[in-house]
C-alpha cells in the first residue's frame, strides 16, 4: 500500500547503525498521503508522496 500512485516511490530497506556499529534491519518508508487532485479534468483520490503533492501544487491549472 505504501507506494506513490504518481511517481511509484516505495519503501527501501537498510540498517540502523548504533554507536557500537551494531546493525539492525529497518524500512525507510515514503511519506504517503491520501489527497484529491484533478487529473484530466476529473477529481481523483490518490495516494501521493509529499514531493508529488508539492510539485502538483506548483503546476498551472488548465481548465
């Protein structure tokens, strides 16, 4: 579920590294938000990452 429907950004795996250099597995997830945007003149409810939300707010609105 945690995937941006516009750019496809999804979670990645990695390690948390403590001061003693001990590594434990972790997931780094994108900040996904449900929002309503206009796509092709219609309102659609999408799961978008916050980067796509910011970019879409800067795009000119075409009526």
